[in-house]
């Protein structure tokens, strides 16, 4: 049985409908031309079906999940 931890990833959908996970920390920038294109730090491009607002929401949710807890005084 293969156990994979998707905790450090966000799910996106390619134009052909295939879903896969990428590390949002590796996204350098996002372009809209007209499809949403994720340009990674490596220079690789991922063209996805997801609207840019949806990708940004996924990144924000990822950051909330992985942020250290805030200490209250």
C-alpha cells in the first residue's frame, strides 16, 4: 500500500481533466493568458483548468494549515 502525504500540496486539474498535486511553495508566479498558468521556480509551466481565484484560495488554505500557531499572551 502506497501512503502519500498530500498535506504539503494543493490539488489542481490539467486541461485534460487529470487531477494532480503540486507544492505551492514552488510556484513563482501565476499568469492568466487566458488559461491559468502556474510558473514554478524550476521554470516548468503547468496550465490548469482552475480559475486563478480558486488557486489563490487553495494556496491561502494551505498557508493556514501549515502556519505555526499564534501564541496568545
